[in-house]
C-alpha cells in the first residue's frame, strides 16, 4: 500500500471518486424521476375529464331546453331504469310523473287535447296530478319536483 502526501493511497482515492460519481448519478436519476412523476401528475389532472354520471345517484336529470319545450308538449326521459314523463302545462308550469304504469309497466302517453295521461296497454287514465281517473287502477303515479335553471328544465329526485 503506497502512501502519498495526503496519507491516502491511490486506490482508495479512485474508489471514493467512483462512489461519488455513482451517488451523483443516482441522485440525478431520482431527481429526474421525481420531476417526471410531477409532470405526469400535472398532465393527468390538468386535463378536463368527462364527469362520471350515474343516473340513479344524480340529484337531478336534464329534460330539455325551455325554448325547445313548447307549452302542451311532453317529454319522456329516463332516469337510470325509471322513465319519467314531464309535461309543460303553462309558460312556467311543469309536472313530472312516473312514466310507466304502476300496474303493467307500460309507458304512459300524454294526450294534449284532453289534458290527461293514458296507459295505452290497459287504458287507465290519469289526471295531471297523477291520480287515476278511470280504469282498473287506483294507484296514483309518483310525482317528481321540476325546476328550471339557466333556461334548462330539470327533474329532481324525491
């Protein structure tokens, strides 16, 4: 073992230099990895992603724009597996009722001329409040609250 002026042999100096070089490379690699990870997180969360909408848990469902929903018209919308019949009775008056007959599951239809809701399968007739008027059923239709926000008609959950 040779001793130089500093008291350290030549082989030990080379080992320390090599160790510092490996440590430096590892440190740089860790820093690059952290910066890459941060940029990846920013890129993924910075993008505008489409919202996950599960109809059964949404507080309201969009029916139509108020301008494209004339007075006397109706819309049948689906809220998950439930159909909802929405009728525009007047300029600012809407009613939303269960869209399927509670007796047979048949989709209900709005008759504008008679202002009534009819089940085409069993001919049960309901008024705009959801009460059975004629037919073999006394079960009323479930009602839903309706509201308008920014020119769009919504049906809310009960």
